[in-house]
C-alpha cells in the first residue's frame, strides 16, 4: 500500500498550506518567556461502526512524520535513509477516519465528506453525532479536534473509499473484540491518541449496549 521508492528532506517553504512555524513571546509572572509554535489546521475525526457486520472502521496510511520519527529515534541520520533497512511500512498508522478543517463548511459536513472520501460510506450529515471537542496537541500546536460517532450499514457503502486525488488510504475493519485488544495494557501501536480515545469512548458508551442490548 505505501509503495515508497525514494525519500529526501528539504526546508519548509514559507507558504506551506499545512504548517506555519513561529515563536510566541509572553510575560508570565514578570518573566519574559517564549514558545516555538506550529499553526496547523483544526480537524475532525469520526468513530465509524458498521452495524451490519458489527465492526469498527479504521484507515491505514503511510505517515511521513511517523516514519521520520521511527528512523531518527533509532539514531539514524534521516538524510541518508536506507529504505531497505527502514521499510516504509514502519510509517503506516491505524487511525480513525479524519480530516483537516480547511474548507468553509460546517465541521460536521467536513466529517461527512471524509467518511465518504476515505471510507466510502455515504451518510446524511444528521446521522453523524458529535461526541466531544478537545485539543489534538498542546505542546507545539494547540489545534482543536471535534470527535464524531456514526453508525453505518453495508447499504450505505457507495465506493471503496481510499481518499481523493493521490491519497493512498486502506479501509480496515476490526471487530469489537479486536478493537478491545488494541487497548490492552502494554500495547504499542502506530496510532494517534484520537484513535485510542475513539475506541475507548466506543467501548465505554456503545459496545455494552450492542453486546447485550436487553440490559439497556
Ligand atoms: O504536508 C502536508 C500535509 C497534508 N497533506 C495532504 O493534506 C491532506 C490532509 O489530509 P486530511 O485527511 O484532511 O487530514 P489528515 O492528514 O488525515 O489528519 C487528520 O487526522 C489525524 C488523525 O488521524 C489527526 O491527527 C490530524 O490532526 C487530522 O488533521 C491530505 O491529502 C494530505 O495528503 C499534504 O499533502 N502535505
């Protein structure tokens, strides 16, 4: 899926549409301080549960930042990265369906579009319920993320998903038990906290009613 054949680094162009680095200065308790920041887009993420087959829907994709982190954490010089020694699959993540808020549309509409583009399910925006809003980062960006929950059926499947343009995204399904396994103590997984939060929220708030509906 990742099919990476070459990789190199370059300076960040000042007009990057995704990341704007800067230094913020402030005075706290009479002391001047500063903090190096990244302005990045806010985002949405969607916990998707297919009720026909009782599986959670995730996406897998190659994440350059994760690949870079794995290589440099091993002490290797990224400038000379050897793709034989570091196969690109080490940069593949498991995530919730998600997307950046870079359009002048409601956040739930952006979530609806991501569900269709990435996962192939065509659902009305009213079926996407808001779960919570939090900061996706607090050290370098402080960006907001809104988490949603949506139940889909096989009948809602309009396409195979996989993303738009040249995005390469795999749609994968986990049963409730397989999802619970991901959360076990000691788990080491290439997933952002939003994905793990989404699974926890689902297991806590939705799974009990699905596993034993008569109790509720
Ligand atoms: O430097 C960049 C950054 C992004 N893109 C493209 O921009 C789009 C952005 O993708 P989108 O699906 O909108 O967002 P994600 O990159 O999937 O990231 C979201 O999903 C993650 C969770 O899985 C969250 O951690 C992030 O905060 C959230 O923005 C994609 O086409 C990327 O290929 C680039 O081409 N170059």
